[in-house]
C-alpha cells in the first residue's frame, strides 16, 4: 500500500481526534501533580469497578506457585512452555517445573525448615545457558549458584546443601552471565519459604493458614505485545534505567482482585520486578490503612512495626500483616504503590546535586521525553506506567466478617546480636562511567576478577555510597546476610519514613540480603564473614536491577579461608 | 539476551508517519510509541478525499470507554497501510460493540472510512 493512502488514513484519524482527553491510566496525572513530594492518595479511576477483573492466583495443590516440601523435590527442569497469563491468551512462559507425587508444579513455592537437606538436580531445557541462584541463603559458592557455574542447553547441575538460615521468605531465580534479566522476566522465579517455631507460633496466634490467610504476593511488571504475549524489549536509551513493564502483575495475575474476610492477613511480598521499585501502602478510598511490618529479606523482626507506607526495591521481601478489621464499610481496599520520585538523577551535577543545565530529572517523564543533557541516561517509562507513578496493584474485597478476635503479638522473634566491626569501613561507590554503564568503585564485572577480598571469620563494615548523579540501586550480596547500621544523606522522601535511630528505615531493623541505596545516600552495613565452608569461596555483590547486573554492575568478592 | 530496539534503524518515512499519527492521537488518547516528535502545524495532514477503505487489524485492548464509545488498542502492523503497530484510541461505530469486551483481551477489528473519519465497524475476540 502506498504512502499516499497511509497519509489519508492518518489524516482521517486526525479528523476523528475530537475524542477528548482519555488517559490510559488517569493516575498518571495524579503522579505528575504530586511532583517530588509524597503524594496523598487520590483514588485513581483505575480503582473503579471493572478494572481488577482477574482473581488473584494463589498457591494451590498443584500448578503455578503450588507449595511443596523442598526436600521432596528431586529435579527442577528449566522449561519453556505456554501459559495463559492473560485470560484465554496463551503466552510463552519460562518456568521451573517440578514433579512430585504425580503432581506438576510451576515455579513451586518450596517449603523448608532450618536443618533440612535439599538435594536436587537442575536440568536446563532452555536454548541458552542458565543457573539457579538461591537468593538469600548461606551456601558455599557452588550451591549459591551464579554465572561461573552456568550450564548449557541440555545440561544439568546438582545442588546439595543444608538450610542453615533462619526462617524467612527466600527465593530462587536465574543467575547466568549477562542474561539473568531476560530469564527472570520470562518467568523464572519462585519462593523458598523457610518456617521455624517462631513462624509457627505467629501462625497459631493469628490463626493463619497458608494460601488462605497467609499469602505470598510476587509483584512483577511486565509488557505484552499486541498478541498478548510477554515481551522483553528495551531501547538503548532505556537500558540504563532497566526494564519497566506496562502492567503490574501480582502472582502472574494481571489486574488482580482478592476476596477477603474482615480479619488479619499475612502477605509475604516479593518484589520480583527486574528494575521497578514500589512505595507500598494499603488504601481504602483516600484513606491509608495502618499495616504491620513483621519481617524482611531474612526473617521476622523482633517486634512488629506499624507503618502506612514503605519502599520495596527489586529482589527485596517484606512480610506484612494487614488487619482488615481496621477497614471501614465494605469499600474495597487496594494494595497500591504511592507516587514517588524515582530519582533517575543520572544527569545531575555530582557536586551540587542540582540538575545539569537543560536536563530534566525525577518523575513525570513520559515516553519519548528524555533527559535534555548530553548524558546518555534518560529516565524512561514502561508504556503508560511511569516509574514512580501512583498505581493500584491489587484490589481486596471484604466479603465476610467472621468471628475473629486475635491480636498481633508484641514479640515475634529474636535476631542475632548485632556486632559491628571496628575501624574504617570498606567503601563501595555506586556510579556510572558516563558511557551508559553502571559501576561499583568504577569497576565493571569481570568473571575472572575478585576486586574485593575478605577474610573468613572476620567482621567488616561496608559503606555503600551512591553518587548524586545516579538512580536507586538495590544492592544484593551473595553468601551472607547483613544488618544496616546507618543511613545518611537520604533523599527527603526516604528521610520522612526514617526512624530516629541513625536514619534507619523500619525494614533496616531486620536481617537483609538486599538494600536499596538512593542517589546521594550513604548506607553502612555490618557483615560477618563467618561460615562453615572450607577453602576460598567466591560470591557476587551486585545491583539487583537485573539490567544493571547484566550490563556489569556486579563484582565478584572472595572469602579467603 | 537483550532485545535492543535501535530507534535510528527506523526509516525517516516511518518516523514521519509516527509523528503525524501522534498528532492525530494527541487529543484522543495517550499513545505509547517512542521517540515521537511534536508536529508543526504546517505539516498537519489535510482531510482526505472521500475513500471507502476497510482496514483489518489484530490487537490487545488496553482500555474501554463505553460512555464515549472509545476503545484503546495496542495493535500489530496494519498490512493494508504498511504501518507498524502502536497503541491508539478509536471511536466505534456503535457503543454497543463495546459491551462484551474487556481490557487485555485479544481482538480482531476492522476500521472503516465513513467519508470523514475512520471508525471501528467490527471488533471481535480473536482466536488463537
């Protein structure tokens, strides 16, 4: 068809353009109006009836996310299959497939207790190399699973380890060199939930039941092509910020709703997105509900912390209690991400922290609009879902009011005593090289190098300093869990959520394996490099924005025996 | 592997078309093609001479406005026009056509020129 006809088509569309303003997500404007300040809840039209039309997928007896004892799983096959993520629209999906007792599990929720022996074979049926990483677990380097151990198509890899860590919501996902982002995006991710006596006690106290009132929520942003198939595409100018999807999925359910009772629920939340952070809140109309943070990456806090909002970066987990008795009437409650400044501040002047001449920064950047400076980094969006915009994630309908008189216990668990190292910290600066590459102390990943060497059995303080000309980086360390000692120079939207103790956020009082470090911020973390593994062990320290990881924002570090 | 989309690979012609289309859509909807540029008034397209043309497409519904009779579709290439896919809003000929549709459903549709504008005259759930 010739150009002339196309022009006519376009002209005819133009003449039909008197349709008036119609935003795909009217909450875009709410986010833009919010500027850089924490925004009030605006009751976006996406929360109106008919938007959340799909029942939330909850782990059942088999299938997606179904729970199974980890020690009963002998093989996980990394598979390409078809799956209806959108109703009645099959899409290619990559999944960890296990078969136990005649049942088939996709990305099973593996259940374990401290001391359990896990022995299983990973079989790679992809057309590219892969390796499975046990995120958050203390393992020797081989069982940790990272790129140096990746296996090619048709090959397998055997894991055998003891669960040494405290009860927590761990997870597993791919960790091959350079292609972890695509593999995780296409579906490869599952939870490993370790339970112990403290966890059991809480379940009894609140009468919680797995899959009914104790529910994992895996939040991921994804894009679909015009045929409804998962699509992973980035332009070069989008790559530095990482992938941002056009839809937010919870448990691989698009626009999900959940029918609940007026009682306490436990939500074990994993931000399984490649790059996106969320500012989580529960809202009923314009009112934010209180909720309780009870655990972080590596298990229960000592005491519950009452909150109304908190950030969660990629790969982090938050364990929350929501008491729906505090909701009024029968109006739905929404789990949502409040508007925030995503701080794509790659173009600011490093010394002053002010925007470079002609550069736009921060939130409210629409597709096609880019930083005006010469900097190669350009804040971008995923379709209509800008990074940092207000968005509802899950609709919770209150359907019943059973007899329920339980209260949240004041004491949840005991954390290992925090013992910080004396002396100067090891400094690790997060930045970029001005050529589109994110770096740690100026380093980019080289699988043959371990620029950081620590001594087994010693304690260290690491000072993670993010440049002002940067963006938020969720920094993850393999092999060891850590505590946060201090946050300094946090941006206002973070500082307003901080406690009076060393600028720490409520989640900083838990054990972590991933910490979100904002532009201009300095975060001191305490590490204890004691472990039972003989010989030198090499682990990874990297940004869990998976596109950052894939493009080199990662270093190997060696624990000398 | 990252599937990088290099915007410079697009021909100027397609860029220009996108730009015009973006103008066309500007007051209708939020559209999501990247790298669009504002179009000066001097290049605004003129209303076409009367043509009767039906264009068929396949896409994923993004949003439905039943009151206004508008549906936003992320559609694939329009073969008849040799046009790349994108996301746009369209008027439907009859609002009742939207009653059985839901967001994020795959549909086949027909656009028909009525002498002054293109309208969706047929839209049905797509089979696989």
